[in-house]
C-alpha cells in the first residue's frame, strides 16, 4: 500500500478511531490508559516543578467477569459506564479520570496529598457502591497514594505503588480501601 492509501483508510469503527486518535476508552468515554498515563506524566512534572503534590486513586471492579457471565455483557458494560460516569461527575475540573484496564479505573488529583486522596477515595467508594447497587451487586476495592508519601522520580513509580496497594486490598479479601491512613 502506498502512503496515500494508508492515510485515507478509515479505522474499523468510530470507537476505534476515538480510542486511537483522541485517547478515549470506547465503552466509558473517559481517558484510556495511554492518555491517562500521558496526563499523569504531565501532572507529575508540574507537581515537581512547582513543589506541589499529586494524588492518585485507583479503583478495581473485582467481579466484572462474574457480572458479565451472570447478567450478560450489556449489564457489564452498563456497570463500567456507571462507574466512569460517577468518577467524572465527582472529580474536580482539573482532575483526570481514566479506565486503566478492563476492570480498573484511576483518578489523578493534582495538588492532593495522600490524606486528600484517601478522603476522595472514601467518598467515591460510597458513591460508586450506592450507584452500582441499584444495578447489580459489585465488589469494589481502591488504593490511594500521593507524591508526598512516596519519593518518586517518575509518574510510573507512583502508579506502580498505587497498583501494589490495590493488589494488597484484593489479597486481603477485597471490597476495601488501602492507604496509609487506614492501615
């Protein structure tokens, strides 16, 4: 194929185009992992430059596969959309929400120390559980961290720390929040 043909080919679907070009998750409409990490790197650099903090909260819907099996994929998609909608509605204007994997979400909280990230996670877990309970019972875990509690040189180190805390929450039985303020 010549370069003109490649340039004028359309993606297979509108959602693939949005995901590839704009960086949005096709199911939820919030940032995909790539865009979330890009925004995280920018926010991390800004926090370092201005000697500020950056909070990060990650959420995991632990029983997505069970919901999809029991209730069907349309119900599982509806659950993901509900979670994304609630995260976006409850985030501040300068926060970034994203879908990080099939069942994981994240929220970047510029200017938030770990205590602020923890409070945000507590509030959001309550909102998420209330909004998803009316649809189907779901199991949600969360982890909160921030640059003030970690000596990180890059955003991915902060993200890895949050991911490890999330795994700790799941390993401890799930359906909980893990941060320095609740251990």
